[in-house]
C-alpha cells in the first residue's frame, strides 16, 4: 500500500461515526503497516 492510501484511510477513519466501520478501517491500516 502507498502512503497516500494510508492517509486516505486515516481521513476516512476520522470522518466515520460508525464504530464498527471505524474499527474495520483501523484494522486495515494496522495490517498495511
């Protein structure tokens, strides 16, 4: 994954109000690192 994709995921994580969705995004970011 590229840095841009990770930045976009982090932005999406900040925008989302759905806890489950936020956790899913967090998991994707964690796996990407």
